[in-house]
C-alpha cells in the first residue's frame, strides 16, 4: 500500500512537470518556469526513498526540456521513526537541488520566507 501512495506522488510530480513543458513563462509573475520548487512529504520510507529519489532524478534528467528541472526539491520528513531523513541527507550531497528537512526545519524555512506572517 505504501508503494502505491509513493507512486501516486511521483506520478503527480511528473504530470505537473509535463504540464509545464509547454509553458515558457509563469502567468502569475512572468518569471521563468525553472524557478519553481517541488515539495514532497515522506514518512518511514527508508526501504524505498533512495529508489524513489533516484527514479525521479532520472526522469527529470531525461526530459528534453531542462527548464522543467526544479530549482529545489524540498523533501519533508514527517517524524519518521526510521533512517529516512539520514538517507535523504546522504542523497542531498549527491544531488545538490534536494533539500531534506524535518517538519521543524521546514517550519523555520517557511518563517524565513514569510517573516511578517505569524506562522506557528
């Protein structure tokens, strides 16, 4: 069941990337589409997370339009009880666009992006 959920997430990410394949500019603020970030949440995926990330990287790298490549892939570990976060941190050294974070680190990251909002 966990693999189905993970595959559904990957399908959503790849579908979104494919959708943007035909878009040169973001209609909201006219910035390049390559400025987008992807966010993936995971929990207790130590047995599958490395294969999932490597598969995602391979799919992105084989895309003909490199503007689909996300500037950042933020992977949020939601209180895993296994080594998921450690594996993600190892992968982030190999793929510098991957930013693994715990839920606490992600909260601080969002507070840094939006300092005037009272985020808890």
